[in-house]
C-alpha cells in the first residue's frame, strides 16, 4: 500500500538546521575546500571593510586548539537592537540566513559577500563561535555553540546569552573566532599553505592593506603588505619568466558601475594567462569582465598595428588569441550588485560588466600606448602576435590531422588503448599507465565494464613553453587526446569526454613522479577544464607488502611501515614494489584499482595564479629558480603534509589535492 503524503510529512527546518543538514548547498563540500570556505567567508567580510575604506589592517590566526580567528580594525558589526527581530545586530548576522548589510549599496559600495549567508553558515557549522566587537570605546561579546535538545538532536549556532558589554577599549573593529564542527567536516585541520597563499593574494589585490597571518601551531608570523598592488602581483606571477618588455601596462579607471585595475604584461612563452577577480573574489572560470578585457585589447592593438603600418591594407586583422599569446594579465574589478554564478563565485554573469570593462580598457589603454616609452614594447608585442598567427594556422592543420578518423582510430589508438565496454562516460575510468609491463597487468586486473587502460611508452612531451602545433606532434600526447575524445585547447569540451575519471598510474619513484608532472602540466596547459572539473586523479600504488602467515598488509608510505611491521610480529617478510610491473594483476586490482579499496588523489585547482607560478618554476626553462625552490622547500627528513594526509585517510576515500 502506498505511503500517504500529507502536510504533516513536510519537514520545516528552523534557524540554521538547514545548513547543518545540507552543508554542501552552502559551502560546496565538507572536504578540505569546504573547511577553508568557512574561513574565507569571515576573511571576505573583513576585506569588504578594507575595500570600502573602513579598515587597513587584518589579522588571521590559526590557533592550537583547531579554531581560527579573523580580526579587522573596521567599523565593527552593529551592536544596537534590530527593530523587528529584537536582537542585537551581531546576533542577527550570525543566526539569520540572508541577513546582512550588503543587500543594498548604502553600507558597502563593493562586496564579495552578497548572499547574506556567510557569517551565519560559519556559525551553523562550528562547534562554537565567539564574536567580539570594538565600537565607540566599548567592547561587546557574544558566544554561540551547538546545543542538544531533549530528543537528542543537535542544533548549531545557538546564542548562549545575548550580546553583552564587557569593558572599555581603545580598539575598533570586529574579532570572530570559530571552531569547525568535526562531526560535519571530513577534515578539521586548516592548511598553512592554503591560507597563506590566499592571504598573500588578497594583499596584492588591496594596495596598502596589511594582512598579518599567525599560525600558533607552527609558531610562525607573516605580514603581507604591497604598496605596488597589482604591479607587485604581476612581478610575483612572472618571476622566473622572461618578460617581453618592462614595465607592464597598468590601467585603472572607473565608471558609475565599475571600478577597475588591470595589469597587462607579456612573456616569451606561448600560454595565455588571465587572472581575474571581482570584489576580491577569484573568478577562476572568467566571465563577462574577462570578455570585456579581451575585446578591448584586440581592438586597441589592431588599431595601433594599422595606424603604425605593422598591418598593411591587404592584411587581415589579427585575432584576439594572437594578441594573447604569452599574455599575463591581472584584472580586478569592484562593482555593485554582482551576479556570480552560484555561491562558490567562480564566474561573473553581469552582462553590463562586459560593456563597462571594455569601455574603460579601450579608453585608458589607447591613451597609454601612445606614450613614447612603450613604442619598442608594442613593436615586440605585435611581432609576437604576427608569429602567433602563423603558428595558429599550423596548429589548425595539426588539429585537423589529429581529428581525422583514420589518423585517430587506425594509427593512434589501435593496439594501444584497451577500452571499456560501458557507454556511460560518468561511470567510465581511463587509467594512463606508465610502461607496457604495468599496462599488461592493469589490463588483466581491470573491470572491463568501466575501466580502460592506456599504457604509455616512455615519457610524453613536456608541454610547458611549447606551442600547440609542437605538442600535437608528440605521439603519446596525440594518443591521450584521441582516447579522451574531448578535443584540445580552445576546442576542448568536457561534454564530449569518454571518461569522467582520468587516473594517472605511475611508479612510486622519480621517473613516475616526472611522468605525473608532465601529464599534469599538459592537462593544465591544454585541457584545463579537465582539472577544474575534477576529472583528473592520481592512483596511489603501495610501496610495500608486509606478510607473515595469513597476515598481509599493504603499506603506502615509509611513515606507515614500522607500525605495519609491529602488527605483523616476528618472522615477517617485506616485499618492496619498485614499480607497478612487479605486482601481479590480482595485487594491482586489490591495492590500486578496486574502487572499494584503492586510494585516489583528486587533482584540484584552487589558486590559478599560484598554480601558474608553480608550473613555470617546476616545468619551465629557469633551472636556477627551480634549484632555489627545491633547496628552500624540500625537506626529506620531515614528514610532509601529503604523507600525513595519506595516513589519516582510509584507502577507500578520495582525497582532494589543492
């Protein structure tokens, strides 16, 4: 008999219960990214105070007890009573969804937080939260915490008492400290690396703002302050690269709707890099503001090229992609009534932003390039663009060759790819395996219904600092492109992917690490959506097999080995796997390919600007900078964060790598 469905069956979630029941709807994930999203919500509120001219200093602290705090010297959250809710402004902000001072433009001209859910969501997903407000010579405090009702249900973000005045102070601003609820998050350990990179980026974006980062766990203190703002940011991103000219183009301007800053520089490389931000929020997927920049740049440079006879009357205009070869641009805009696509704020949707940005860039860049000091720079830029146009034609022919059915099916994949029988891409997995020996084991071990195997012969081409037509000449690269079926470069379309898990499976040695780096570089440069879409994974084969009688345990790091030996007891044997080919098919399936037991590391792209810098340092031509980086950061005698994370995770979990 069918179950009745009546009004009494409709669940009404009160207060912040909805956030705790479905946290992913508000912060995207309960993994490491979601944990840091809590911190960014509070940091963004402090940054908004600075962006609107009310603060010039922010202190972010990671405490030993696992909590985090953010303090600013802004105006302080309102402490007076709300006229209808009869609570202090602080309590309203931290307990009511869609409550805040950012829905109109009276208190904040520019704001990264427009949904009014940031502070309340942080409170809802924390074990406890404490807010101190310093305002007009007085300090106020309110504490929130999780509480269990008579039925055993836990409610988050409950005020333990109304806001109270606790004393006099000379300080001004707000201090928020919170402890993430570890019953909700998969991980509760903030990453020093992730936090420091984001705070440094925010300091670049807000010229003159001082951001102090304290990590009590590691006893470190760092101050970020850049009086050069985006110009300093541009130098940082391009460090280690050969720039085409100095100084960079610096543009600033404003309209009634948009305030804009932009730097445009060029390297001698071939990759296009535009890093865009809206109200200090990274728009990693671009949007209408980036479109406005591209249109304006193409128009202004074509007009200059014709005016100065770099393009003759019979010549066609150069395309935007020609002018963007080797570009390294930073675009930061502040605007009112922002329409981000989704709460995660990765793409700008405002149609008017394109028009406003295009007009400002066109006007200001046109005036800038008429200055005598840029004459030689523009000659180099336009000659580079003309060379890019010739390379574009060559790449077009190479793409057509790669697309050709006979070339792909007959010569590229036959005898290499062992495809799966399943036709649902979202269920299918492609293992890119190092070497024929390991490829043979993987083919025998796999579940052919949804697992395909593509062995690589030797190392693929390092795609860094290579034009597309050069990349397409490499047989291993062409094989990967053909197997994935989604195109390459501007033609890449994730909707055409044949596999929604692309798993790099290489030996746990230097050569294996190099192959992983080469493949990730290729994906980052020419199939970036593969990475941003969460399709790329790294398989984690074991390093050891510890055995004794019926006892068998696979060990995935040197750190774990002593404990495994202790569990085995006297008389144990150890097998060290030097390569995937040393495992028989059963062992490879059991340790590395079985979805119920394996460990997969998902490759994620959190900070595009920092990723660009790392790829250039590690895979580019500047050997000295690479040596310096390794000397500074490599510590082979210390447990690294990745090893510790691997120990903390069980092998049936996926792990995000930021």
